[in-house]
């Protein structure tokens, strides 16, 4: 336990009190006449009483500062100096705290402004990047849409061409068939030879191309094309035939093109004499018959002959795209040689 008697502050000796006694205000002797004046002036007496009370309070306060008892002058001076140092230190700390607070307050706007600027720059950069990405995607989508539109347009054009070609092809084929029917009818009407009741097997006379073949008109080129043709006719029957007639059909496979009637011609045929029998839209039919100056074409059984002819086609207007004319041959008539 703490001994309270040991914690009592030191008490000055009588000698120390006499040596360093705090000066007390001296009381001047009062003369009789002065007492009369004081008696007359109540305020003066009041002031003296206040001075005495103040002195007592100061002495008591010094004693309290000294630890609850009266202290010597040296102790008072030491306590007073320590108190001044503490006050100065406290004031210095207060000034330092105020300066730190001022610096912090001044730095807040700059810090906030810097952080805000950084955040704004980052957000702006991110938005710009996103806009650039969206723009790139939009451009890619527009390119793809344009490509699809172009392909769709091309497909539409192709479909239109195919539809037109199909219709034209049917028309051309029908026209060629009509021409062949007419040729056959004419040949049948003119035929006066052959045994009654005998049927002729036209398929037994086989037709095959030798050289020549296709006639090609290039886009924008000349409107006239000439080609020499050579083909073979073989008799696979077990008897000889004569007065053989051959038909050549030259057509563009349905592609519409107008031929010039005046410029298109046929010539140089051997051993048959060739003549045009039909001319239509993209169709040119010629027929080889027995020449007026000679005998009809005779082919012995299991034998073959070569035929020659030169064809010159002319179109009214140069084509805007390549057009090919194909050549096909058929045996239209013959007589059995007796």
C-alpha cells in the first residue's frame, strides 16, 4: 500500500523562509489627517480592502501551485519557468497542427482534382475505345450487307438469264423440231422410189462429226464467222443405199440472236449439194441433197463416206457476250439400191 505520509511535499525550514521570503506589500503609516480623508472618501477604503484581498488570494494561489503549501521563491520561479516551457511547447504543437491541417486542406482540392481528372481520362479512353470497336463492327456489318446485296443482285441476274434461256431454249428446240418436221414432210412428199411396204431405218445410217464442229462468236468481235465442216455417214444395214440426204442443224442452244438472212450462206459442199431450208432466232438448218448435175449419194453395206461443207453465219448485231453455235447432223432420207 502507498504511504500517504511519505507523499507529503517537503516543508521549508524557518531559516529558508526568512532567507527567501516573498516580499509582502508594505503598509504605509497612516497619519491622523489621512484617516480623516479616508473616512470621508469611502472609495479609497474600498480600494485598500480589495488590494489586501488580492494579495491574500495571490499568496494562496502560489501555495496551491507549490503543491498545496507555501513554496520558496526559487521553487516558484522554477515552477513558473516549467509552466512557461509547457505553454510554449503546447503553443508550438498547436501551431504545427494548424500548419499540418492547413496543408492538408490546401492539398485536398489538388488531390481531388487529380483523382477526378484521372478518372475522367480513364472513362473517356474506355468510351473512345468502345466507340471505335462499335464503329469497326458497324463497318464490317455494312461491308457484309453490301456483299450480300451484290451477291443477291448477281443471283437475280443469273436467275433472269436462266429463265430467259430456258424459255428461249424451248422456243428454239420447238422451232428446230418444226423445221425438221417440215423437211421430213417435204422429203416424204418428193420421194417416189423404194419398194412399196418397205420401211426405212434411218437410224441405221450413223452420222458422226469429223472436224469443225462449234462456231463461236466472241463478245464484241466481228459479226461474221465461216467454218468448214467434215463429217462421216456410215451404213450399218445389210444392203446398199442410194440418194442419201443429210440435214445439219446449227443452233445457239436457246440463246436468242438474230442471224442475217442476206449474209448467212452455205457452199463448197461435196459430194452433196447444200441449201438453206430454215433460218430462225439462233437456228440455221441446211440440207444436203443430190446435185442436179450428178447422181445421188450411194453408200454400200457396212461402208462409209465423208461429206464436206462450208458454212458462213452472220449476225445482225455483234453480241455483248460469247455465243456458241453447235452443229448436229441427221439422215433424213435414202433409197434402197436395187
